[in-house]
C-alpha cells in the first residue's frame, strides 16, 4: 500500500469515515473529526458544571436552561464526530440531569 492509501485505510477503519475514492484532503477530514470530538467533550464538561450547579437546592432550574441544552448539543456533536468519550459524557450528564429533575418535581 502506498502512503496515501494507507492513511485512507486507517481513517476509514478507525474513524469510520467515508472518504472519496482518491482520498484527497485526508488531513482536513481528520482534523474535522478530531475537532468535533474535542468540542463534544468540552460541551459535555460545561454541561457537567451546569449539572453540579443544578444539584444545589433552589438552583434546579439551571438543569432546564443550561444542562439539558448543552448536553443535547454535545450529544449531537459527538454523534456526528464519532466521539465515544463525548457520547458517554453527555449521555451520563443528561441521565443525571433528568434524574435530578424527576426527583425535584421538574419532570412528572
């Protein structure tokens, strides 16, 4: 395998990315997936901070306006970018925020 074809195979195999047949712009597509993975983890961390704030009594409303929207955005970005850590982080944050809202009477 040539150098370009090996890179194409590695990207298709491990990032599950669909690339053009000639694999032109291999670096650009890898950078996009890496950027989306990092972005999903950062958004998930921000949602986790909102969740921690929402655990304080009388601040449960922050789960509606901070945690849930950030968690959903992070989940979508992670799904598009094939980011397993981002999916796990945002999914756990969303589950905990939903549990907190159910216990506090925010979701019936």
